[in-house]
C-alpha cells in the first residue's frame, strides 16, 4: 500500500440524526441483501391499513378503487396507504400554526447543514495553539486526546483534506465493512460539511432517519493554511472499540482521500447507481487493503 494511513491518538457521544437518502440507501437496500430481511420491521396488514384510510375525508370517493387495489396488488396498496398517512400527518402538523413559516433560502449547489458545526474553540482553548508551529500543534492535539476515553484524534494534511472535501461533496454517503467475528458488519457514513457520521446499517434499516451515529467525526480548519487540519472523532464504546474506529476511519481515508481508481468507482456507484453496487466488492477491497498493509509491514 503506497498510501500511508493516519496515525491516530486512541484513548460525550454526539447523536444528531442522520437524514435519509432515499435515492441512494433505499435503492441499495432493495437491490442488495445485507441482512435487510432480518432487521426490517413488518408492515401492517392491508386490512388494518384499510381501516386507517376510512378515516380520510375523501375515502368514500375512492373506496371502490381502493378495495380493488387491495385485492389485486396488496404491496402497492400498502405503499399508497403509507403515503396518504404521511401526507395527512404533515397537513395536520401544518394546521397547528396560523402563520406561514418563513421559507429558508438555500443557495444553489450549496449542501444544507443539519447540525450546528462546532469550532475549535468549542473543544479546547485555542490560545494554547495560537502562533505555534504545526508540529507543536499536532503534539498538543495528540496530548489533549490521549487520556480521553471514547475519542480519536489525528492530523490530516491539507492536500488530502481538500481531496476528501471535494469527493464528499459529490458523493456524501458510503458503506464500510468492519471485520468482526465470523464475518463483517456494515456501517453507513454520511458527510455533512466538515463532519461525517457513521451508523450501523442494521440500525438504519430499522430506524432510518432516527438511527443514532456510533461514530461522529469533525474536522477543524483553523490551521488549514499552515498545512494541517485537526480531526477529532467521538464514538460509542458500547458499539465500537478504538481499533475498530481506526479501521473505519482508515477506510474513509482510502476511499475519499486517495486517488485509488477502484475505490473511487465504488464510491461513485454507491451514490449514483446503487442498483449496480455490490457489497461483496467492498469486502474484497478491504481484504486486499489488509493484505497490502500486512505485506508492507
């Protein structure tokens, strides 16, 4: 492996919700079976859905067509019932306010940020780092996190960070396999500006937008002009240990921070054509990377 991996300092978990990406993750889950059948919650029976639809004020107008659809295509009927329920709930929520909510103006081609992103001053006293050479900043950053459980820290070269930023803007979501006893567990990761959130795929399949991240990563750019970006990760020790966190972040580095053509193709396929994406290709890549790393050592 020609690309050297980050050196991590391994010693309150952030839990913002990860927004849904139906065009990416739902398509992938539909075309690739990665434990979905075991973890997906059962749908309500068509009869129960019909009872819910009867509460809709327009039910009488479409009752005959709904009954026919229920018999001919139960799956399509269930989907339509869920859509109607969601619209009714949204309308009911809107009726609670007498004033129209302000419309947020989002600039074209600018990705919205779902969480207020912290600054370096929110984490530590910036005065301790001001005016120091990058090497000293790196040493202080490492020392600050060394004895803190549930954290990892690293220094990312600016050139690599620029590559990660550019690629994550194009391909914000990806899937990572983590070797565990007897196989692999998959984790979904999503970039939001300077942050990246990892959550277990099994959690996403059952809770989707409400699935809590087990690893939250943030990059601080205060020393970017000096050639370094400070990276900090917080993880749930009930889900991951320090070595597993390092494995996930090293994979993120390889897929988003290098020019490995095979890995870039996988990232692009997952985001732009998930129906063609195969999770077995990820396993092959990670095993190849481990073999190369072992050979290099």
